[in-house]
């Protein structure tokens, strides 16, 4: 059953067709124009942070989705988000590096350690890989508690807001500390980052690399036997995945302006995975939708008081019963999915 | 030294019993039951209600927990896992369902039993003290013995009963078992009910010693995952071995590494990761579980 | 089927309660006070006792006709948000409070959450009352956080000193869970003990919060033969198990903690073995509780079925907010006014007998008044309930 091939409409499409271009344009218009207008009109300024969180978490989830794509259940993204957060926090507070520079550095650092960790553990499959990554999150937390550079249990606090970036006197990014509404700026930054990540993900899936990954998901021995360098492919996918995790973590830290060993824990790792499941493993944009539904859903349910968790989990179970292949499987053409 | 081994054995016995239920469910249905820890907590609370609130003897609480959890497990398999497994394209999808059930049980436990730590009075009083070399309260010895007794009973059941044999056949090869006339649906349901029952039994046993609170669910699941990974997923002897090994590791690790403080658990977990990287299928598991 | 009807009925109940709350007291204006903390999952006990204290007190005040601030009479409404002990969620909770026009928020319950909400609180003009101890939250330039209870680096020295003088304690050992809050508390406890001239014989042992058997954890600690075993930042769930394991291993010295505990939890989890256990609480012991405190406990029990002794310290934050607003009605929408009032504010403490006062303290710890003066009541567990060992005050 694990090896059953399946069509992925959004993933399998080749090239940009006209309707797709329109869809992308509509999405861009929605997130960059419609959402801010809606917020300005209704005065729901708190949505900015919620949507920023959704954007950042869906970046992490995109990484998890990519490891699913090579047939690995990744419950360790929290570890990389935490590592990325610490890299950014340490560089900003101790070396005075600009936040915007620490963002890719955090990602690269995570990609690097993920290669070291991935070399041995990517040989594992199924639940074994899942469990090792789960333990990895706990290891990351305990490491953060034990290392001197992370300031141990006391965490790193009072991290300054992202500074400005200007090239030849032209301000590309304004200094967040001077802004009237930094929440809005964070929203735009996070959404921009998210779009970038999903474009990259979409490109990967539709490239030769993506096809090879899919062959891995379906039958690893077979792809190895026809000359696919499976080890390299796995490491590559895992490193990209961890890069995303690190970036998401670093960005979060700039918003909370603090980081603790408990900033990303096992629960976050599990959540990243759940976002992917809920959206649908066969769809590139599944993790984005899954994050939106699960994260935003919890916030909206806070009106239910003490029944919040009950309704939330009840809805999750119901959704799974109705759409076991993820929400996006709703849009599968009839018979095309089986 | 004797004390460390005694502690390890006691921990190991309770861990092994937790791991058994989880591995049974995994071997039959390839489902990693994220809600296993919550079932354990629920068992503890049922026993607490029967013993501490209703004033019944401990053994009644034990039986009540086993029954409630068995029924719950059966229902969960029949109405939740079975339809989802049938319709989903990838086995892993059941993880979301299991996680949803875990959250749901957490919510129900909070609403029904409250947020406080609960415990029932000691079953037997007194402390066994062998010249200060081994100190072990009698109730711990009793619970440890009961746990080992249950493990033995479980093994005998799986080995010699008709249902046990059918489940082992199912675990080995689902399709072949079906072709040989094993009622797959029926035994999946029985297996899930048994797995849940085991979780409930451990919860009920331990409520007399460690007590129970709603937060124990998630971490217990993760510990149980670790144990079945050490021993090999889906293998009964592996779960028992995994339970005892983890118990021993904690007991020895905490003593040997106590002067290094904060890194004790880091070392334990890192060792586990390295072990699994070297031996991916655990001690006795089928490769690629 | 069963589950579905259960869901349906709970959903109905939820809708019903939502619909009923605003209808009950339609005549008065609303004074919204927020709570952002953890009310589900492993640490639920902390936040729930917090939220319930607030709700019980608010219901009581509203029943009396509301609170008069300036010329207006308000009904107190508690707006609660469950952050699941996740700092990312805590920020969302604080944003939601700002959205609802709430200026005074009780919580979060843990260090990381309290640090994470600081930017929002300062930008949106919210004063918040965390139950977290890091000094950076309260020392300038931070100015919007007010510590809601006695910090362990304040209560610890008082307890150790008392035990040195009265019980002849010389050697002390620390054990803590390997999480941020307990570890920070352990470190400051060690510092305080050393400053008092105590010998710290064991300070490295930690445990995972999900430990089910503490015997291996405590074995090396007790081999160091301390006179006093300090359970730093211990959660109410772990405390009885630790006490029980220590006693069963033959430990005969004292055991103490600087966090609030619940007597019935200790009774169930450790029974007689918990005799003499020292912890910190509010003014709920027989000797100190005023009639108002007794009535509060009664009302809380009636509303939620069971009282939680942790609420003894958690009843105060709401009282302080309301009393300070009464003293300066302009603060109702302007936290800068509130901060001005902090320095001079004083009102009688309704929950304690005698002439105890509600006032803001913290000068010596934080350099500015950013702490509620909650009576530092050190309790001893005796025969199923807490008895006052001694009472101190923080300055």
C-alpha cells in the first residue's frame, strides 16, 4: 500500500498554463492586497500575527512535505526550527549581524547539520525514521539547555527588531523598529518568504529532481537499480527541508524577540507533520492549506472556552474520516485519484 | 549497584507492558498509535474513580480499567481506523487520525477528570530493605510482579489461544492470513482492543504508585515509541526487550551520569539515535518495519 | 454514534453558555480583563487554577452589582486565551487581547511565553502579570510586566534562612526538571543557599517531567546526605512522587519547594509521607484566611466542583488590577496612568486577617515597583492540609 502510485494534480502539471498563471496572480492579489484591505476595513489587526504564523509554519511544513515526498515521515522539523532560531539569535545579539543576513545563514546552518545527521539516519525507513526524528527534537531541546552559547535555560531575550537594508542609499527594507506597524511588515516579509519557498518547492517537484524523488517514494530499490543515486537524493531533499525549517525558526525569533529551549518542542514537530497530512500529501500546496486550517482553526475556536480542544480534535477526526487523503483531495477529478 | 538494577527491573517491567500494547497494534494494522499514552492515562483515571471515589477494592478498579479501555479500543478500531485505512492512499495517513484521537482523549479526560494530579492510596504498606543494598517498597514489588505476570499471560495467550495464533498470522502476512480463512476485520478489532486494554491496565497499576494526570499521555506515547524502536517495531519479544533496556538505561544513566547533571537525558537519547542508525531495525525487528 | 451525540451536546452546551453570559448582566458596562495562559495539555493545572480564580472572583463581584471605577459601574468580564504553553500561541493570545481592547492581562504562566509577549504588550499598551521569574521581564527598560507572585529568589533565601536557624539545616541538595523554568529557579536557589553559607551537596541532578519512577533520579542525590532537599520549580504533579520516592528510600531530612502546591494532591499522591513538606502559598491557611478568603474558596468550589490550593496565590492579580483602577480611573484605557499609580498605590488586603496591604513592590529585586505584594506564606503540610510555618514580606 505504501508503494501505491498516485496522481498529484497540482504536482504533476508540467509548465505554466494560462489558468495556473491566473490562479497565482489571484493568490498574490489576495495575500498582498485583499487581506490587508480586509484587515484595515474590519480592524482585526490581530489577524496579521495569526497569518504571519501560518505563513512561517507553512514554510516549515513545506520542508516536512518534501521529506514525505521521498517517502520519509519527518517528525523532527521542530529541531531545525529551534536550531535556526538560535543561530539567528546568537548572530544578532553576539556578533551584531543584520537579521536579514542571519536568515539564510540559519537555513544554511540547519542544512549543514541535517547532512551530518541525515547521512546515518536517512538509511532508516517508515516508523523507524519517524521515531528517530522525533527523538531528534528532544535532543535539540536538551542541547539548547546544555550549551553555553545558547544561554541555557535562561534563553536569549531582548533581541532587537530587524534593521533596515539599503543599497546605494535606496531603502530596500525599512528598519522595523521605526515602523508604525511592525506587525504588518512582518506579515509582508513572512508571506513573501512563504511564496518564495513554495515556488522553490513547486520547481523542485516539477524538475528532474522531483521525478527522481517520486521514484524514491514508490520503490527505493528499483530506482537504485536503474542508476538513481538514492543516497545523494535523500540527503539533498532532507537538507532543503531542514533549510526551510531553519528559516522559519529564525523568522519567528525576530517576532517574539526572544528564544528559549522550549520555543520549538516535540509538539511543534508533530504539528508540522499534521499540517502536511491534513492538507494532503499528494499536493504541493497541501501543507500551506493544512497549516491555515489547523492553526487558524484553533484561534477561531477560542470562543468555545473549555470545549476548544474537544471541538478542535473532533473536527480533526471528522475531517480525516471524510477526507482521509487530505483536504485537497476534494479537488481530485473523479476516479483520477484512485 | 543492586539498587540500580532493582530500579531498572521495576521500570523495565512497567515500560515493557506499555510497549506491548503499542507493538501489538502496530504489528496488526501498521498503525502508530499516538493515542496510546492517552489510553494509559484514561485507564489510570478509571481506576482512580472506581477505587478512590467509589471506594471499591483495587482489583475492581483494575478490571474496570481493562474493560473500559478494551471496549473503547474496539470502537476506535471499528469506527475510526478501519474506514480510514480502507480509503487512504498512504498508510501514514492514520497518524493524523491517531493524533486527533490523542487530542480528543486529552480533551475528554480534562473535562471528565479535571486538571489535577490524582492517586489512590497505597495497596500495601511497608518497605523492603535488604541491608540498605536494595530498598524497595512492597507496593512497588507487588506492581512489578503483577506487570511481569501480565506480560507472561499475554505471551501465553498469543502463543496458545486461537485468537492469539490468528493475530500472529495476521501480523506476519495480512493477505496470506486472509487467504487462509482468518477473519481479518474481527481479529484487527480484537487486537486493537487488547492493545488499548494493556495500556489501560498499566495506567491502573501505576495509579497506585506514580498517580496519574492528564499531561502524562503524550510523553508516555513517545517513551513507548522509543521502546519498540529499540526492540524492533511489531515484534513482541522486541517490545519486552526494549522496555527493559530503556528502564535499565534510565536507571544506570541517572546514577552514572548524575554528576554531569543536565546532560543525562541528552546522552541517553543520543545513544539511542546512534544505536538505531547502526541497527535500523532494532534488536529483533523486521528490517524496514 | 455515542461520540457524535456527545459532540453535539457539548457543542450545544458551549453555544448555550456563550449566549447566556452576556445576557445575565446587561445593565452594566463591561470591564474586560484578559488571561493568557495554558489551560490544556500537560501543564493545564497552572493556567486552569489561574483562570478559575479570576472567573470565580469576577462572578462574585458582578453578583454584588459590579465594581465602581470613577463614576461608572462595571461588570468584570474575563477574556481567556489558551496558549497551550507555546510561546508562539502566547503572542497570538496577546494580539487577541489588544484586539478586544483589553489593557490588563494575567499570565502567561511560563518564562518563554512571558518573554515572547513582551513586544506586543509594550507596543499595544498592555500591562501583563506573568507567573514567570526572569528578572529581565521586570527590570527597566522593560516596563509593562508585573510579577504576579513571589519569585523563588525572594522566597528561597527566606525559607533557607528560617530552616538554618530553626531546624539546624547545614547541607542542601537541589533537584529540578530539565526545563527552562525549573532550571533557572534551581540556579538562583543554589546562589541564595551559597550566599547564606549553606553547603550545597548536590546540584546537578535533573529529571524529565514525564518520569514515572523517581527512585533512580533521587538515589544519587540522597547519597550526598543533605539535611534539606529542595525541589526547584516542581510541578504539582511531580511533587508527591518525588516526596514519596525520597521517603521510601529512607531519606529523613526536610523537603521544600518554592512553588505553590495543592494539599489534596499531596494527600492522594504521597499520603503520610508528605508530612512536614514545606511549600509556598497564599493566605489560605486557617490562621491567616479572612472571611473573604473563605467565601472565595467556597464560591470557587461551588462553581468548579473542587478547589485548588494553587489559587491561593493566584486570586491576587485580578484584585490588584481592579483596586488600582479604582484608585486611578484614568488608567482604565491608559496603562501609563496605571504605571504612575503603581508607585503610591495602597489598599487593604481583603483575603488576609490583620492589616496586610495590597501594594506594589520589587524595588530591591528589579529597581522599580513591578511586583504584586503577595504575602509570602511558608506552609508546612500536616495531616492533609497546610499549616503556616512563617509569614514574610517582599520589598
